[in-house]
């Protein structure tokens, strides 16, 4: 979403709950060697929301989205992802303390309470904040800055629980200058309290994620569990101001330590993007949009333990620019899409500690 963002790996997770919202589901893709599902001839799922950075979860039969707008944060609720664009936007937080630019709010649930994490600041002052409420669209607390380890520039943060531990993952700088954007992870002792150090899990060092830079970026991390119960962190790479923006994957090896960078394996290219030269072998570029990125897996209660099993497709939202339209931040729309697990996929690397290859589940994205 901005002019700042930034390493490698992938993970998998067992999925506990199955989303039951009405969807048009196609037959599953279960192996990389299998024939890809037929592309749909229908128009892409462009919504009426001319905006970036969607964050959506499902609570019962209601879809809840959060968005940065009008110097604050708004929440929408609807009976489907498609209907969110026409749902009324209710403002739940305003920047009364002049925190600065408000970017990429992310809504999560923890023990039945709603938490919205967002970035606010100007230039190198961007930091992560959180507000919370018992209801999705009202009653939120005043913002509190997250005391992330090292206190550096931070954006695009989100909370999830894996292995009985709360984790926070975000995009940030190693130091105090904008060299590159890395992905970092830290433990959380509560939804609002980081504990221990921060650990880098990905840097934009592969050729396909360095097509557009200054800085080179890894940003917009999203956690999900695969059918084997392994953790994945999908993320956006290449400049968000270009049509090279795309989504890639980090897979945590089975039994791996989320804080150890070499336990993560990175996809060998973009899994969702509009330029064939940067795509992972066996993955096709988009037909209808340019620069898809900053996505949200639409999970029940936003809980990665409700990630879908292998087989059907499940809801996804992302932002992109329609093909044939000049690529710019102002031309980004929210899109509905779907995703499915794709098995027996090998990610490879070299000249680093640990095994050079890791085989497991990957993800197919569909417009």
C-alpha cells in the first residue's frame, strides 16, 4: 500500500473447521502434477470498493470487513463478501491524536473479543497500534501502541495462534532507515502484549521479488494452516506501486520453530501475480487484474484453526487494478476470489543451513 515494505520460507497447518458459507466450489487440485482447474470465463470479482488492503473474517453467517478511510477506520458487515461493498461503513476509530497516515487495519478475534491492528505514523515514525471491542462495529477502546521488540518501523501486522502460542507477524525495517522491508515474528503473551525478541523470517532476496524496489519489500503477511497442520505465512512482494506486486508463500517445515528463519521455505516465485516471468513454475498469471496483493483469507472467526481442508475452494479477498487500467494506488479495488490447497509441491533453496528442499502443501489462488 505504501512506498515502504521486505526473506524466505513456507509453512503448513492442519485445518480444524470448514467454512459453510455458500460458495461456488470447484473440484480440488491436490497435486502440482495434476492438471490445473479450468479457468473461469466469468468476469473477475471486482467489488465496488475502490480501496486497498482488505481484511475480512466470518462470524457465523456474517462477513465483517475493516478498512482505513476518512482519517480513521471503518467496519462493514454483510451476508456475503460480494455484499460488503454496498454495506454501510461504520466508523469505529478516528485519529483524534493526529497519529498520521492510517494504513492496513487488520481485524481478528481472540476469545470472542475483536481486535483491530493498524499502522499509523509519518515516514520513519510508522508503528503498530491496536484497538479492541466486544462488538465488531462499536465500542472500541482508544488506540494503544504495540511495544514490538526493538521498536522499529512496522506495518501490516496481524495476530494468530499456532501451537498453543499467540504470535504477531509484521513487515518492518531492520534498523532506522528504509533499506528493505522484512517479515518479522514475535510471541505475544496477550493480544496486546508482545514478549521476547523479534525474529526475521523473510527478506526480499530472491530475483523474482526484486523486480521492483527502492525499497525491495516483503509485506502484508497472512497466516494460515494447511491440511497437514503446518504453518504458512503468505505475503506480498515487489513494489505495491507497480503491476509486479504479487503474493508468495513461506512454509514452516513440520515441527519447525517459527522464530528460526531456516525452518521456513519460500515458494520459488509468485503464487498469485500478473507477470509470467515471476510466477512459480506450474502457476499461471492472472487473466483479469494486475498486481494482486495484500490479501485476506476469509476464515471462520479469522482463526487459522478453521482453515479449509484439501478439496474445495474457499473465500479470499485481495486488492488489484483491473487490466487495461493504469496501475496506481488510486485505481486499486477490493476483489473477491477463492483459494485451494495444492499438494506435493517442492520449494527449493541453496547455500543456507538445513535441507535444500521441502515438499508439502502450497496454495492456488483464483480470481
